[in-house]
C-alpha cells in the first residue's frame, strides 16, 4: 500500500509539473523587449523607434496574435530606457531576459548594440538592433547567429550617397566631411569606394568630432577645394548646424549640398531656406505617391495610414527601421513555429532569406544584414514656397539599393 501511495505521488508530480512545463513552452501570451535611449541625446529618434516597434505589436495583436502550432499568441511590448550607456543598457537587457522576453530589439547608439550583440553571441536570443551599426559589427565571428539588423552600416550610407551624387546627379568632384568616429570613417570609406568604382574623385576631405557647433573653418576649406558636390556625414543636431551655416555662407550657390543620411525629425530642425535643394539618402520617406514602383508606393501609403492613425503623424526613417525589425522578429517566430533562437534564425534565412517590407522586397544576407531593392530613397529638400504642411519636407527623386551598395561579404570574412 505504501509503495502504491508513493507511485501515485510520483505520477501526480510528473503530471502537474509536466503540464506546467507544456504551458510554459506553449504560452498564449509573450513579451518582447523594446530597449531604447528614451532620455538624453538620442531621445527624439528613440521615441520614433519605440513608436514603430509598438505599432508592429499592435498589427500582430489586431490579427489575433502570432499564429503558432498550439494556437494564437498575443504579444506585449516591454519598454525600457537604455540611456545610451553601455553599463545601463546591458544591465537592462539582462533584466528583460530574466523577465522572460522571447526577443529584444532596440538601440539608437551603435556601440551599445555591439555590446548587447556580444552578450547574445554567448547567450542566444532573437536580437534585432534598430540602429545603423558599425561595419565591424557585421564581421564573421563578431555578429551573433541570432542577431538580425534591418538597417545597414554607415559604409553603405556613404556608398549610396556617393553613388547617388555620381550616377543620379552627375557629380565628379567630391568633398567629403566625416565625423571623427566609426560612423564617419565607415561612411567616408563607402563614399570613397563609390567614387573609385564610378569614376569620380575625392578632391577634399576633413573630419570633425560629434557635437561640433562651428563649421566656419571647414566650410572655407570646402569652398577652396571647388567641388561640385559637398557630402557630409553629420547627423542630428550636427547636421542642422552644418546645413544652416553652409546656407549662410552661400555654398549652395557654388556646389550641390548633400547630407548623407537624414530623417524627418532632423529636417524639421533646418530652416526651409537652408533645406531647399539639399540632397540626402532617406531610409524611408512616407510620400512615395509619384514613385515609379506603384506596388511599393501603395505599401508605403498603407503603412503611413496605419502609423498616422496611431500617432497622428507620418512615420520617420527610424520608426520604419524598428517596425520592419519587429515584423521580421514576429515572422521568424511564426515560420520557426518556435521561440527558440536557433530555430528562429534558421527560419529567417530559409528561402534565400527573402521577405517583403513596407518599402519593398528584401532578403537577409549571410551577415544577417538586410539587402533591399530600395535601400534608401534619394530625396531633395523643399524650400519655403514648396512646403505645404509641417511634414512636407522632401521630394523623392531616386533611390539606391541591391547588393552593389553593400560591403562585399569577403571583406567581412565570409
């Protein structure tokens, strides 16, 4: 009798805890982490990234949740502030993992994304950085197998700016102003590669540190070099200060001004008279009404409608990067039929890594960087008489994309 009681107890224990384990493995709700610098220097951009991530969560939940083998699974986005600090960001990432998130996305500051990727390399987790990571981060052996980056490196930004200036605008003499860090140096290397490949010349070069406020000396050097295009790597407040001063000095009357990478939030800080005629590459611009690819134009319009309905404004570039990232994370879960990082990674790389985004067809490369047919749109700034409302900032006049704008895989060790 005593043996029978023990046996029943064992069977009961196995049944209860086995059932609990099954529930844990097959949840009807999951959490995903949204980790961004919501305070500090990058807060304005981070806010748009948060909006894009939460919109992706909404889209999935409005269709009933993720379609998993055991049924529908709803998603909760858990938001935290990484403060753009290495120690804070890694600590809060680990806290999210301890809280049971099934995937994490975020970062505006590239060094922090690199640090979190290093953690993911040792402790696999579906990780989707939503910033422009340094080229070094994509090197074989450095990028975690479960890290997927929906934005490219600054090298690609520089290559696209150089290529667009040469091929689309017919420019041959380039002055390039870098930022004195991996953002600027990678961009410089990309622009230099484009010039070499397409028969243009870098006739002048300089670099300045992040946070530079007075560009007078640099701009005098640009004028003396007599380029036909001035390409700058400055971003955010630096870009605003530089473009204002370039306009005040009248450089726009002597050469084409090309700010390599821009967002609507940045462009809104530039007076319309200084923005007029300035070219730039834009990861995503919401108004593609006159774009030749009507399918992409419709996709962009639909996405913009969703975003406007939730936030009462059009989506900016970094919001779109985040939206694409989280939609790919969710697609990975569904395709893998699992939240296991190894299975999710394999599912995303299946079928040649191809996927559709709100800005057209794309695919995941071997280095887990996304290759887009329309990697970025060439935009031209609108002046005072052209802007019809506060977000009417650019005309889309071209695009860059495909394998040609990406660093060669061999150069990354593949």
